[in-house]
C-alpha cells in the first residue's frame, strides 16, 4: 500500500509535478509570517532552463543586477548578517539543491 499522490494533490500524469510544487508553495505561505508573492522571486533562464529562485537570502534581497549575474552563472558577494547577528560576506552562485527530497535552484556558498 503506497501513497496515492494523485488523490492527495488532485492531479494526474504530467500535471502531478506542478501540483506538488504548488502544494509546497502553499505550505510555505501558510507557515510564513507574510504571504509569498511572485515578486519574492527572481526568474529567468539558467543553464537552459526556465527557473525562479527566492529573491531573499539571509537578510539580503538580491537586486535586479544580482539576479541577472546569478542567472548568467556568475559568482556574486554581498554583506549579510548571520543568525547569531554577526556580519559576514556571502559569496556564491546558483546551484541545483535538495531539501528534504525537494529539488530546487537556489543560492549556494562557494569558496
């Protein structure tokens, strides 16, 4: 006996992945202190794929210029504040990431 994702998500076949992503976003919005909107994302073509990624990393909001550089595969750096309140320089680029079995594109630190 397995999980019937079609019944849970109310979708079938090719629509199943989109329904799953929509469900994840819905859960994120429900647990977020404010609603997530499309303006909270940078969108564009990265490595030949049409993607979107969160515009906010730590306490930093990516500018339009930073979003463009990231989509081009460039490394960017910016000042940020850690969870412990310490100032640091974040340096990274976009990467395919995975969190709890969910694949997504996001900002990843580089050396």
